[in-house]
C-alpha cells in the first residue's frame, strides 16, 4: 500500500460521486481523482487543482497515521454543523511530514436529492463557509502555493458562498428585512 511504502502521515484517494434520482435509481457517476503526488512541507512543489481542493474536506477518503492523530490529541469539533471534516483535516495536514495523493478512487459518495446533513439550510452557513475557506487558505499557504494561485482557487469559492447566502436570505420569509440587512452587514 502506497501510504506504508512512502511513509505517509496521511494518504488520500479519489472518489466516485453517484447521483440518484428521487426513486433512488443511479442516474450518473462522476469520478474525482487527485493527481498522484507526495507533498512534504517546504518542498514548494504541490500541484493544486480543483479536484484536490474538493477532496480535502472529507475524512472517509483518507488514511491517517495513528501516531499523528494521537500526538495532536485531535477530535472533531462537535459544535460545527458543516465542514467539521475539513477543520479536522486542516490540523492533520499542517502537522503532516508527508502526504500521499493516490490517483485512484476507492469510495462511493451518494448524492441524493432529499435533504441530508449536507443539503439542509444552516442559519450560520456563512460563518461556517468562511471558516472552511480559512482552513483551505492556511493549507495552501502551508504548501507554499503562490498568492495569485490561492486567489484563483479561493475567490470563486467565496463568490459562490456569497451568492448562496444572498439567495437563502431572499428566500427566507420568516426573517424581517431589517434582520436580513443586519446579517448581510455582519458578513461584510
């Protein structure tokens, strides 16, 4: 196994994303595969693409070296309702001496139409999304990704989050206009 052979503190593979219709029938499968690479702090040679960034936010497509988890005393932040995997992974990535990206898919992630933990509305969505973007930015800085490249990756993510946040505010009939404006100002 690549993780053992290469002495990885963290190994990450790709995934299959299976899309289901409302009847639970599989409609299509997308494969998301990271570029094969070994990442070591200070090497400055990390190939970062959208595929890699999208795979960082899960724990179920990774193998962790037990010693690094024990040494960090790492636990999930129970108060987080979204992005808890990314927050967990940020701590591991910033501490890992070697990360191995395996260019294969080994897990299936089912994307269903009915509401799930990942699709329900969260009152604190923007705060959580900003925290996730901060995690990604710290990882990119740690990997010595140039600032212009970090901006190419993170700015569209921030724009997308803001659009989603504004759409949710517009759709929320339970909140008064002055409350919506206050929430917008708080995000600004």
